[in-house]
């Protein structure tokens, strides 16, 4: 089943994907984001051993909707069937 992760705006641009389903059951939001940034860096440069600066910088500023509820708590645990929206800061008025 997995966790559906949807990326918006700068997060979508940095990761190059708008939505994906990941095996993240029992993982925290923070751990998922670190793993995802590391995966993105490795895909861009197989010799990379640390997350790409752009992806990491974008994800560090994000807030989230976890199953439709706003949170900034990266310790929130994910479960199969969850939806996580990754929302970078938005500008405008």
C-alpha cells in the first residue's frame, strides 16, 4: 500500500516528481525526507554520498499536510495508507 507523498511548488521542482508512493510505514516525516533527499542526490550523481544541497534546502523549509492536517512536526510517524503533502513556503498576498 505505502504512503502517498505529494510535492508542491519548489519541492516538486527540486525532486522532479509531483507524487509518489513510498514504503515509509513506521518512518517519521523527517526520516522520510532525509532518505528522499539522499535518493535524489544519488540519482543525480551516483557517486554522491550526501543529500543534494538544493533538495535539502527546499525540504528544510517545508511544512506538511499529514492526512489533511497541517503540521510542522517532523517526528510525526507515517503509516501505510497515509497521505503526506510537502508544502514549501508560499509567497504572495
